[in-house]
C-alpha cells in the first residue's frame, strides 16, 4: 500500500487479448498492426489491446462486452487498441486458434497475467479483473481469518482498512470495490475475500449479499485492542462506497453553538441527516459521552453534533434534548424529547427506512433492464458450492462433436459457462442425467458455447441455453419447453415414439387406447391420440402424420388404417377419418371427426384436447388458458377444493352450460399471489372459497358469486343466466392499462404465443416404433444429416419462469389486470 503503491497513471500497462476478428466491432477502437502497436508502447502509458485474426466470428459475444469496457477503462487512463494480425507480420500473440481463448495483461512489454476469456464475461468482469491485477498492492486478497488478523495487527496505529466480501470475482460489486480502491487505495488498505466462512467468522449472518466493513485501526495504539468495525449497510455500488468512505473521513463528533438550521456538514452534502445532542454547561461531560456513543452507532448513517445550548443565539424548546435535521433543503428541523440512546437510533433509522422505501417505489417506475432475473441468480449463487456430477454427461468440443452425435442418438445442451440462466439450467440437466442413469439409450452431452462459440454458431444456436436432440438420419429437433428437469424428461421419453406409431391390429389398438401398450409413458402423457383412417385416405393420413411429427415429445400419437378399421369406427361411433382421444385419468375415450382437416387444424384439435376441463391455474399454464380468449370462471380456494363444488362445475361443463367460459380454480397455498389478486378485487381478503368471473378480453369487468349462497349446480346456473342478461352488478373494473415489457426481448408471453401457434412446414421421415428403430439402426444412410439454417449472432435467452407472477398484487395480460 504506502510507499510500495504504484500510481496507475505513472506505470504503463498493456492488456492484450487473443481473440477472433469480429467485423462489427465498434469504431472507437484504434486499429493497428502488431509492429505499429508495440512501437507505440511507452513506459508510463497504459494500454489495453486485443489481437485479432480475420474471418472468424467465434468471440463475437466477448467482443461486444469488451467494446462496452472501452469507455470505463479509458476513464482510468487505459487506452484501448485493436491489433489486426496479418500474414506479412508475425507475432507470438497472433497464435494458433486454440490459443485464442485467453487474455493477457502486460506492463509495457512485460507479461503480468493471463486470463481465460470466459472469466471476462461482461464489462463489469473486464474492468474488475484489470483493476484487480493493477492494484495488487492496494487490494490484498485473503482466504482465512488468520490472514485478516495479521493485516489488522500490522496496520494498528498506522492506517485504516476497507474490508469487503463479494460473492465472486468479476461481479458488479467486485468492480465497485476495485473502482473505490483506485481512488482511495493510497489512503486505506483494501482487503478482499470471497470466502463465506471468513465473513461468518467476523459475526455476519447475512452471507447472501456483498458487504464492506471499515476497520478503524489507525487510532488503535495498544496492539491487544481490536479495531472498531463499521458495516456499510447500503448495497455495494461505486457511489455508495464513495459516500460511505467520505463519512468515515468526517469527524466523529463536532461541537457547534449556532442555529441548527444554518449548520452545514459533509453529511448533508452526501444526503444524510444530522442529529444534534443538546448540551448545557452543567451536564457537558455526560452529554459528550452520550453524543460519542450515538455517533459510533450512527456512523455512516447520519452526522452527530453536540449543540451547546448556553452559547446559542437562537431559542430552542426548553425540554428538547435532541434536534433532528433532514438532508432535504427547506425542511424545518424537528425538536425532540428522547431520554434513551436506543430511541435516538431508532428515530434516525426509521426515518431513513421511509426514505429508502420511497426511493424503491421510484425505482419501480423505471426498471433496470440490465438486471438478470433475481431468482435465477439466487439459484446459481445458493448452489455455487454444490459439486455437480458432470461426469454423467459428455463434454463435447469442436473436434468430438460430429463423431459423437453420429455414433449415437444424443441430447446436446448448448450453454454459456458465464451466464446465470445457463448455469441454473445445467443443474437441472445434471438432475435429468441422474434420473436417466442406466435406463436410457440416449447419450446426454453438453457444449460450453463460451469456449466453442464457432461450433454453436454452426449448429444454429442463436440463444442459450438450448437443448437439441440428434437422431440418426434426422434433422436435429430443438426442445421447446420450460427449462426444468421434469419437462425435459417428458420431452425425451415421449420422443421414443415421437411420430404417429403405426398400429397394425385391432387388438394392438385396444391396448394402445387402454394405455397398456405404452404404460411406462402414461405418466408423461395422460392423453393418447389415435387416428383412424381408411386405407385409401392418403391425404388425410399425410396431414395427421405431419401433425404428429409437430407434436412429438408433447403427446403420444398413433395411426390405424388397416382394412378392418370399421370395427373400431363402429365401436366408438367415429365417422372416418377421425381421432380417438383416450383420457387415461378419467378412463374415457371420445371421438372427433377429421373431415377435410389440414395438419394445422389437427394440431389445434389435439392441443385443445390436452387442456384440462377444470384446471388448477399455475404459473406455467396461465398463458395457455388466457389464449382461449374466454372469460375466466375462477374458484379461489385456500387449499384443495370441496369435491361437491368440483362436481357442480363439471356437471355444468358436461351439459355445455360453460362453453363460453374457461372454468378453473386457484389454490392460494400453491399460488400465494392469488391473495393479492383478491385484495385488488375486494380491497380486503374475502372469505374463501369464492367464485368470480373475470372478463379480461371485453371491458375488464369482475363479478363475484354471492357469498351467502351455496355453490350448487342450480345456484351457479341461475347466477350465470343473470350475468348473461346483464342483471348482476360488477364488483370492479380492471384498468385498461397496457402491460408492456421493458424491451422486446423481454416479451415472454409473445414468445410463448409464437411457439404455440407455429405451424410445421416440413415433413419428417416416416416414423417407426422404438423396437423397429432398433432393428433398423444399421440401415440409415446419412449419419450426419444436420439441418442447415442461416447463421446468426449468439444472444442470451432471457429465461424467467416467474415473470408471469412477480409477487405483485395482480397479474396482468392483454392490457388488463387479472
């Protein structure tokens, strides 16, 4: 720190990155040849450069982040240049392709440090790592309590310490600490750790967030005494750390004898209040001790002053012993009577809490679109020390990818090691591997796109994480579902019979409809679909096959078109061509005619058939039922619903009285946000169970079933008829305010709508049973049939399962609140 500290403006640093040329790099970077670049390096000049080879987009994502780091690095006196590698000039930094995944840090021409580029995953990580390497004397990294105690003992009576804990190197909090160290590193010794055990050892229970402590060691003269510690309570940002350190530099206690309204201190300039302890000559010593005690308790939160009443030229109330002044201009001071130190502390902290709440409410009006989903980041952080059995999956590289997916049917996870969503889903993917261990012929593999971006681009991976299934002789199929273990498991298991299975006899058809033929898959698809066709219905069979291909991985489908198909047709009263829907939970089989139904209509018929008659509304299925564009008949219940209520509603459904509505129920124990919804409707939470009709798509009216009536078929039908006749009054009208995402990339509902409405445009090869596929393994000709699609730039998939329910008092859709 002290004499050994180096001044970043006096020592030249060159940060050289091996990378691949990206033609859309920003123009602010200076472009030089290797010879020209090295000739410009001078002692005392800092330089950040990256060496590029032409015609490869492999590190395009990294370069975008590097471009963002140009301006902040220049602010610290580090210039940035791009060095184009050319054949005419040779440089050992224009190395082989495999070497271009590291970054190199130089001082002048001397190599200081090299980093894997996946550690420089965004602008915060780049700035943090560069400053961390440069400020090696100003910032000491430690891992044990003994290290901290040694530094503390060495600095007693000499200097103060700024000790910080961050969750990981390269986070925004780490960058904020490094930027503070850049400014204050010659004045204070900065100490950094990422070890939770060390943080717990100094008495902090909250290890989920970054922390900064100020150790007051300079005033400690006795080496046996411990340094006082002051915790910085606001979040670790550059501005907050600056404000906190400024308060540490201010006098602990100041004596004044002037009008409190006219006093000015650094605390007011930093937006902190002032607390005046009123003193008089007779009690001066005791008052000063009290004021010092209060000042230590409020250090970093407020300025504390001792107000000498005997020398004041203005009058203050006789019994007032505390004066409180807010930081806002024009706000009159408050004269208080507080006879307990804890009351003084409580008064200040409660006022600060009110101000923080107001600031939070203001922030909600302008969401920060750069913040990653909190629950995703929390999951990754919570499980950061959980060792994943990655050996259950095969890690693929550019060299091993083709050989692996050709040799066996494979599931491939494309992810980025630096992205929170990818790492959260990787845990689910490993859980899937554990479930499938020893039970599946499908090989589970993974590709880290941070290391092999060129490979990911070739496989048309334009967002991540993404899962693709590679089967011999077929184009790869992308997994379209939710990013969770169970949904992906369902996709894999149902893909064993991904296309309509060719049923060859009436007996086999009966086994199929009863669930016996694929009883091990019934838990993944509660509905089995069987298409019935006469042998000469060629077009109808092709349309059904196309629809089955599109729905592979979602539902079990089969086709029967033998000469004796009329046996099944007559038994189930089905007019050919037709669908038979076997609902295994209810033990029912129903028929639907398919006369002149194209593939798209068949997909829609089957999709609608998969919907439950009286579903429980959840986070995952809400958009599906809203898409039906019908008013919702919702039964709110605090737990499981009464069987009599369910029977009454299902009876009306079967009698076609509820065709114009979507009947459903919401369990407040499973979906607690439902309480906020009810409070929005009724102001206070009404007694449960409660039945309401919500017309989202026409007027936003909400109607409530009379609470003094029992939910019976007769009462419910009579109430619905009154609603239809306009004889019932609504309890509220939902505001017609728009619910727009902050950016188009965050419009998750539109993405789900687009995925659901997408129509298949290709026909896959004729599908066979699983046993048939095994018999024909050696007959496939094209072992590398990969779909060729336009190459796009990698981008992150913003995944947020809880985006539909954000813990607010309402959920919204189609410009209305639900």
